[in-house]
C-alpha cells in the first residue's frame, strides 16, 4: 500500500476474497468496488484476478 508517501505491505492475497479482506483491514469501506480500478489497484506479475503460486 502506498499512502502519504509511505509504503506498507498489507499481506499476501491468494484470491479476490483475500484482497478484499486486506483492503477492508486497511480501512476501505467498500473494497469490492476498487478491484478493477487501476487508480487504486495495481496488478503485478499476472493479469487482474489471476493468482499464481510463487
């Protein structure tokens, strides 16, 4: 997470459900609405909603 010039790792998501839980814990009130918003979520390593074992 990048906020106010700081970077913080929230955790590792293995599904959209995990990502929603992490975003909710970070304070987003309706995290489901931002999963496809590139201004909020930057998907890395694969296309959006694809979770690969590392």
